C-alpha cells in the first residue's frame, strides 16, 4: 500500500513540478529563464505591452469559446441521435464518421481541411481567405467527436424511466428534453465544453494548416518565439493560464458538489 502511495506521489511530482518551476521563474527579474536573480513582475507588465502575444491570446480565447459552444450543440444532437433514436439505416456509418477524428492524425486532418478550404475558395469563392473562421470550423470538426463520446456515455447511463414517465403524463418530447434530459446530462455538457475549449486552445498542428496572415493563434506565436529562445514573457503567460485553469477547475468542482447535494436533497427518502 505504501509503495502505491509513493508511486502516486512520484507521478504527481513528475507532472506538476515543472509547472511549479515555470511559475516561480515567471517572477524572475533576469532575462535568462534558467538563472534566478531577484523577484520581479516586470515580465507581466511587458507581456501586457506585447501586442502580438495579446492579440493571439484574445483570438485563441474567442475561437476556443465559440468552438466549445458549437461542439456542445452538435455533440448533443449527435449523441441524442445515437442513443435515443434506436437503430436506423446508416447508423454504423454515422457513428464511424463521428469518431473518425479521434483516430485521424492531426497532420492528415489539417491537410485535408486545407485542401477543402482551397477547393471551396476556387469553386464558390468562399472562404475568400483563411483566417479565424477557417480555424474555428477546423476546431469544431475534431472537437465534436470528443464531446459526442462524453455526452453519449452520460445518456446511456441515464435512467430513461424518468423520460417515459414524463411522456406518460402528457409532456411532449421537446419538453421532456429541456426539462428532464438536459438537466440530467448537464455535467456531461460542462465536461464536454471544457474539453472542447482545451483542445481548441491547445491546438497547433491543425491551426497551422488552416490559418492565414493576421490570424495566428497563441500556440502558433509561442512556438515561433520558442524556436528563437524562450522569453520570460512566455513563462508569465503560461502562469496566467495555470491560474485560470486552477480557478476554472475549482469552480467546476464546486458547481458539481452543489449539484450533487441538490440532487440528493430532491431524491425521495433522503429529505
């Protein structure tokens, strides 16, 4: 038992110690990221003045948020079709096409989307140029697969007798979905949203294929700058991301705890 705890502790240290070092050196006054001199926040101030990094940061946030919302919408529809509609012609093909981006190499996905956008531009005149819109479409394309699997697993575990009882009492299928099904699968919707947001914000390979001039995402800008040497501003930016992720994770955990207590209070026999 002790060996298992030691192995778990070693794994956590291996994963999170580099992040701790990064956070510490983001407050280093020296331009050399591996040599500590004194405490300073000047790199955070210089980060705010770096228009290229800040523009890429806000562009990535915009694309990631819109990708997450659209992926949850499409993923919910796809999961509902796969779980609730039963067998239908082409179901196997439909489910295979949904999960295809999971096993497709990102290089192949990016190249195929690039050829698609170029072909559409030549035939239809749209898109006239590659930019934020094409990046968003590409991110939705592969994020939907992950969201669909998360929501599908939740729908399969859900007690369908609640929906059947509501319809027996006269509720329409649409009302049943919004009043009963949607609240019950809300944890999966939140998880799928966070997953799609993270995948979009982290993507480099696919975005490199489908982006155009003036539409560089944050991973693309960071990758270009790191090849010339790691700037302390990158450490500061990464620290901000770590802080945002920690806050978001805490809010999600707190929300799930409140939802679990609320559900337990509403369960008959536990009031």
